[in-house]
C-alpha cells in the first residue's frame, strides 16, 4: 500500500505540473498528442481536463485492482514455461560477438536459445521476497537542524570586492548576482518560460585538467562514483530517489576537462525548490563514498575503453585525439593501466579538493520570486562550510599539441566489418573562447596591433547599434561561431552537393573557457573509394577562405542563423543557465554581464574583416593539422589494434556545437 500511495502521489504531482504549464506546451507536442490519441481511439483532453479526470479516477483505484492488472500484464513472464502462459511474441537477447576475459583476452561469446529459456525458468523458481518498506523522507534537513546550521555558520550576503555593493542587478537582462559569506557565488534570473518550474546548476572549477600523471582518470571516475552511490548523510540511494520523485526533482552530476557540474530541475510546488537546495547542501556537506559504487564506475570506464576498437568512428577519433594532444589522457577515457592505480580514497580526494567555497558558482533560473530564491540560497548554500580550501594552489600540468614534424599528422584505421564504409576526422588547434592560445598567449595583443594598422569598417546595416567587436572580450567566441556557420555551409555545398564525396560533413569548434586552448574538428562520412578525396576536399574548403573570400551574403546568412537560434533558445531556462555560467568565476575573468546583454549586437556588428582576424588563429597549415581516416570492410588492410601503443588512449572527438552559450557543457 505504501508503494501505491507514493506512486499515485507522484502521478498526480506530475499531472498537476503539466496542467500548470498548459500555455507553454509547444504546438508540435500538442499536435503529436492529438494525432496519437485520435489514432488509438482515445478521448482527446487538454492538460487541465486530463488532470481533473485523473483526480476523479485516482480516488476509486484500489490496491487489489492494481495488483490484479499487474499480474495480468506480466503473466507472460511470471508464468513462463507453463502450458497456460501466454506465448511471448519473441525472446530477444542482445549479446556481444566477443568478450574480454582477464588473462585470456578477447574470446568468442557462445550462446544458444535453450540456455536463455532455461535461465529464465531457473530464475522464476527462485524465492520472491517483497520489496522492503522504505521510510520516504519529507525533508533531508529538518527545521531544527537548519536553525542549528544558521547559528553555527551565520550565513549572509557579502559585498563584491570591486565596488562594495552587496547585490548587483542588471535591468536589461534581469540577472541578479550575489556572493555568500562562505565564498560561493550566486547568479539567478526570474523567468516565466516554464510555469512554476526552475533549474539550477552548480559549477566547480578544475575538472579533469587537474589530474596529474599519477592520477589519470581520478576526477571522471570519482564523479561517476559519487553519482553511482547516490547516498547522502544517513539516507540510502533508494530514499534519495523517492525523495526526488515526490518533489519532482531531476538531478545529474557530470564532469568535463575544466569543471564539475551538478544540475537540478525542480517544480516550485510543495516546497520543491527548497527540496532541491536541501539535496545540493547534503551532497556538498554529507556526501557518501561507497566501495561498490567505485567498482561499478571503474568497470564502466573499462568497458568504454574496450569498446573503442569495435566502433569505426570512435577508433578513428581515438587515433586522432591521441596524436593531436600528444598522448594526454585527460581528454579521453582513462586506460586500464590508469584505472588499476585508482582507489576510492584517491578519487574522493581528486573530486572533493575542488569543492571549495570560492571555487563554486551556483546559477538558478525559473518562475520563482526573489524572496523564495534568496531564502533558499541563504539557508542551504550559506550554511555550507567555508573552510575546505587546501593550502596548495590548483596545479594543471602543461597541455600541448603534438609538435611538428611527426608521422602522426596523418593516420589510418582499418576495421573488419560486413558493411563497407568510411569516415574521417580532421582537426587542428584554435584559441579558447576568450582569446588565449597555448602557452597562455593573449591573442588580443595581436588583435589590437591589427586594428591599429587597419581601418575598421562598420557593417552594412549601420542603422543599428554598433559595437567595436575587436575590443570586446567575446570577440573570438562571436567571430569563430560565425566562421563555423560559414565553413559548415561551404563544406556542405562543395564536398557533398558539388563533388558528391560524402553524405554527411560538419565543422565543429571546441572552445574552452578556462584552459588556454581549443580545437576545431571536421567530421566526414564517405565510402572507402571516396574518403581520401573527401578529406582533401575538406582541407581545401578549410584553407580556401584565403583565396575564395567570404562575401557579405554568407556573413548575413550566418548571422541570421545564429540570431534566430539565440532568440528561440532564450525562451528556455536551460539556455539561460548556460549564459549565466562563469559570470563570477575567477578562472574566467573576461566573462561579464556584457557578454550576455550585448550578444545580439555583437553578432550584428561583426564584419568580414573581424572574421578573418579570428581565422588567422585557426591553425590550418600542414604542420598543425591532424587527420585520421577510418575504413571498415570485409577485407581490411590491418587490424585496429595492431599498431596501437601500449598506453592506447581511447578518444572521442568532442562535438562542440556550443552555439551562443558561453558555457562549456558537460561531456561525461
């Protein structure tokens, strides 16, 4: 009965939330719902009608009816093997061709239908025990515990050092910035994009870049371990999950090369926002690290690593990334050798050493009031312990691209497969979003000298507000995004439409916020007979911007595309979270409110000359460019494993596509 009550409550809360959002449901979703209901002969009701009907029906449902229906629906499983059981339409087992056996290596996986059916019958003969009744917490922090925390920590908002102001509010964007006495920075924006719904993201600086040669993989495995465990304080994973279900909270914990992220989506009914803030407080203050969760996390990344040679795309990208980043394992999944060296304690320290007050930034966006959000911030973030900082400064080992000359600038991968196909990746160095390149070189010095030597022309649509893009901290973020649109368009029309060498080609940028580097990637799919020509054609388009100059029509089209995307996405809370990211981050000092409020004007003001200034810092020459071709077929030239180094690092080419958001997205 306890289970039924919990899930009926969750069903009703879900329905009520949907009813509250009736005016913001996309038309296409309504259309899909109407067509599906009509096709199935269902009565078509809007969200309010559906919720009223659910409330009326919910009161009549009994436990006996639920169990009866459950038994009938699952009879084909529970009575499997009995003459009276309904015959399953099919029994499908998805199995690998080969499995890795320690000490043996890759071995063929053998299985027959009889083994599967016997296993199912044997399982049904085992005793069945009822699920234990769990006490579902209504709150993770009681009111008395909260009062004690407030007395102990005395949370307050403190002035910004720059101008001694306690609260910074921008009228144009509606963004508020605050700073807590424990060092945590807070940004929030009130929107009506989604009725009574909010999103929150914690960003912790550091990420995988802080891993050293003795702790490769520690951050990524540590974050996964914490996520796998799911426990906080004295509450079990199951209790935390039910707490989230009851309060309509979705939560995720992820990491990438630069940051650790924790993201929440919550409903603002029945104290849903306070529940989300309570969970965040518990993760920061009372996280639980479990040995079995660590084992599962390590095993997961081991399986990721071993699956690399089985995928043409991943194996090809693997070789390219290993070569380009000079065997730096921080940008790819950890190898088995690295995983063996990790312990629960080492991954815990790698992650928790980054959770320092001044290194944490929390952004909140949603349909709440100022009083609601600031109360939650003070109560649950302000009471997080401040004294967690270690004495040693954050150390990031040098990151560098493979120097030239090297025979690794062009490589090939062969995989045996029944289908003949091919793919290729072409990549090279780029600056980061804020104008820094490898070795910490500030490219704005070059931009200023170029601007001094040349006359800056205003864009054709000079009737609009104009900004000198070259003086703006987001110069490279803006110009490289426009360049990416133009290069993508040229690749498509040239390599696909005109030359017929591919059915899919794309140009993506990976622009870091904190690390002093970035890169671009061209991904192209083709056939074994055409892939080499496709690669040459892609290189030609990439380098062709010098003699085949960008024209105003191309720039205008790129601007329209990005501005339309920006306008559409500003109607979503998730996009605003991305824009708010790093607004107060000390590790991203060039990010300020102008990067958000002037975004539209920056795109409109960019000129062709601006784009060419940025293009000069995309390394497209032979000594900087890396390419790897992957070919699959029945008669492969060589096996993918034959020439891999012992340290073989698996690689995935990061799909940038970060558009207008000045936020590095999670990649785990």
